C-alpha cells in the first residue's frame, strides 16, 4: 500500500507485514483526550498506544503490545508522525510557524489571486496654509 493523503492513510510495517494507519477524527480526539495536544512520541509507551489507536480503523484489535513487538521505534515514529500530519492537513503543507512568511499558493490549487492593485495610502492632512511657519530660535552672538 502506498500513502494516500486524500484518504488519510499511511503504511507502517510491523513484523514484516504492512498495516494501514489512519487517524480518523475520532482517533485524533481519543489521542488528544489521553495525551493532550503535546503528546510525547519519544516515550515508547505513548508512541505504541498512539500507533495502536491509528491502526484501529483498518485493523481493529491491534494493541500497543503488537506495535512494540513489531518494528524499530524510529520507523513507527515516522509513520505515526506522517499519519497525524495527513489527518490534519491532507496533502497540504503544515501552516507556517509564527513569524515566518506564508508559502505562496501553488499553481493549480484553484485559488485565484486578487488582481486588484492595493490602494495607495491616504496622504496625511497638512497644516492650514494661513498659519505662518515658525523659524527655530537662533543661538548665535
């Protein structure tokens, strides 16, 4: 199976067999409820549990123990991270971090650029012509 960002699926190989990860809305909600927004995927127990949650849509009954016995941590972490990204953003890139310039719209996205030129800023009001300009005092002898 190849990755399918439109369907939200990502492959992961456990014990030499390919499985399908898919973080449905319900699966994402379960992960957030159990581990919060900032889950620690470097913790092997949390990683295995999150992976098992993502496997339930296509492989009901898979457990964290099945995941722990199946593959190196780094391979599981990469697949889970990618599957979560696909669940949130699909084919798109993640939004830019605060302070970074957003990426330009790629061609063919169906979005039309605003072709209207931005309007020039309004000039600041000037002082009335009837007031005389004052000269700075001189500091000479």
